[in-house]
C-alpha cells in the first residue's frame, strides 16, 4: 500500500494491510527517493521495520540483494535513455 507519493521525488509504502484495508502483521515501510546530485541523479532506498526480528527475517529473505538488483536495473534504464 502506498503511504505517500511525491511525483519525481519519492514514495513510501507498507505491507501492513491486505486488500480491502484488512490489517495484517506489519513487516516494513519502504521508502524510495530520487534527487539531483552533480551531473546525475541519486537514488536512495531504505526499509524501516517494526522489530529487529522482522528486519533479520527480511535480510534472510535476500532483501539486500533484491533491492540492489532493483538499483542496478534503474541504473541500466537511466543510462539507456541518455
């Protein structure tokens, strides 16, 4: 579920709800930001977890590798559109 969206700047989302606004065990809030930096664009992604246990679970699921792959794919798209 998207919590906040600022076009061309950032968006935040959570998995604390299922379809139909049904609450479920929250896992995280994800935040993605982009902003100009020098001659390029900086991309930043972070996850905020409700507990150390869910953060550890997320890491064990391959969180760092998965979000790193997304960053690499965005870089490839940006470079291809130059």
